[in-house]
């Protein structure tokens, strides 16, 4: 165990209670709870579906989709559909979504930090939302 200090004062070692060192701690992770709440709110905001992968990516980054963004994303998918797109990259503010237009499903999502390479494949169109 480590020695802990508060300012210059050494407060000593913190040891787990005897007999409890090897008991695993199991709880719901905040990320899993966030993902579940995000998925529920997205179902209420838009007619689009979000894949588990997309929900996980949004939850990883703590991104919430507001009513305004949900409407803009849906409008962008509608515009792509009118042009005959199948798989579109939708750029919306600081977010990017890859959407299966036919299935109206957001396949993946990322923010600017997640766009390390800036390369998107398997798309046939890009929509600025």
C-alpha cells in the first residue's frame, strides 16, 4: 500500500480491512448507465436508430445529442435519402456520423478528437448538417 500525504503532512498507509483484500467490487459503470440513458433519449428524439457501436462511441466521449441536433441529423439523412445516397457521412458541428440511409441507422459516431486520421471509408456521400 502507499503512503499518503495531505500537504506536507504524512497521513500514513491506507490498508484494506482484514479479510477483504480479494473480494471483487462489481457495480454498474457510469459509462454503461450513460449509454443506456443516451439510447433511451435518442429513441424519443428522433426516428433514426443508433447502433450499439454508435451509442458506445458517444458514451465514450460523453456526447449528448440535444433535440436541435437530433432534428438536424434527421434532416441531413432525409436530404441524403432524396439524393439516392446509401451510406453517408453527416458532419454536424463538431460531430461526424456514418449513417446507413436505407436503414436510417447511425452506424458510428465520433467527435473531432476521435477523427485522428480524418479518413472515412465505405460512404457514398457527405452531408453538412
